[in-house]
């Protein structure tokens, strides 16, 4: 009984963490497309 509950909890936690990670990544911050704003002093 405890093993099933623990497995369910761990699967749910992993799914939640994965969903939060994907939501936090915006399309603009993809590797080659990311261009940070350059401060005016450096232009």
C-alpha cells in the first residue's frame, strides 16, 4: 500500500516539476534566439 502511494506521489511531483520548468522557459530565451538588452552605456 505504501509503495503504491509513494510511487504515485513521486510521479506526480516529477510531472509538476517538469511542467513548471517548461512553463518557465519562454520561446525568446531559446539558445540561439536569445538576445539580451544592451545597456545604453555600452552602445
